C-alpha cells in the first residue's frame, strides 16, 4: 500500500505514518463507498479489489448509473475530500469484495501542518492524479465533440 | 324394310349429331362462364420502412447499458493511448464500440 499513487516519493516509513492516519474498510460485493453529492470527509486508497465510479444518466427515461471510471489497487478515489466544496461528484461502488484505506481530511490536514514536506509531496501526487484525470476526460470529451460534429455535418 | 332401316340410321345419326352439338355447346359455354381468374402478381416482400424507429430501442436495456460501459472503456483506452503519445491521429482514432459503428 505504500506504493499507492498518493504516496509516491515518500520514504516507506513516512508513507506508513500517513497510512496510520486512516482506517481499513472492507466493502462487500456491490457495497457503496460514497454517493454523488454526499459530504466528502475521507479520501480512499484502494488496497485490493476494484471501485467503480459512476454518474447518473437517463437511459430510455430511466436513471441508470453509468460507469465513468474504474480504480484498482494502489489508486486513489474520492479526492473531492481534499478539494472544496468537499462534496463527492461521483458515486463509488465495489463490484467485488474490496478493501480500502479511508484517510480523513481532518487528520491529514493536522499531519501535513506538522509535516509540511510530506504535505507538499502528497499535494504533488494529488495534483498528478487530478491532472491525469483532467487530461483523460479532456481527450474523451473532444472525441465525443468530434463525433457530434461529424454527425451534424454528415 | 330397307326404307325403315335407312330412316332408323338417319334418325340415329341426327340424334348422335344433336348429342355431339349439345356436348360441344355445354363445353364451350362452361368456358365462357368461368373465365380463368388471373392471380395477382406476387410482389417480392419488402420490409416496411422504419425511418422513425430508433434501432437502439430494439436492444434490451441491460444490453444497452453494457454497450455504454464497453464504449466508455474503449474511449478511455483510446484517450490513454493519446496521452501516452499525443498526436491528432491518436486523438481521433476509431474504436470498435457498437455505439458509434
């Protein structure tokens, strides 16, 4: 777990201290980790299993949760907990038994205030996670716009 | 006696001729009364036009959701490929998604 994307570049002992701020949670298959719009108090590191991130979509007049992204071992979910207004913008569900480490924002804030170098390293890692997500969805969005233009101009 | 036989033969001949004429008449009248009805030409079956039918409506919703999920995965993979080596060709590469093909 010390190889989690959020803990990259931290030395193992420091990574262990950050992980010790959290608590392990085991999600049974189909269990919801958080729901769209919920208050986001914890960021999660996936230790084993998978987390499906979904958004609601109208499919034939029915609201269905549609897969947006899937996260697996070593990856971070729920970074809305560290970004105002601290509300989840997706719904997260475990498609199989999954174990995560929940890191509360308050505990992280206190620790990083006392250990700014660690806070800086984790912030850089978080920027990387967010930046990758942004670039990915920017490209996906442009592909859909391209298709829309082709359909309209066909 | 000869005269009687001659008359008998003439009567029988007349009778046979009458019967033949009646049979011929009956046969030709039947043909006039029941003309052969022409069967309408069978047209090749052409499917009804479906201009306003959305083909996706034919797909069960579970299958449609799977198609959407598959589409998202393929699009994500295509976008990741673009991010690995950004260029226009990769950005607009085609996928095998059923939703766009």
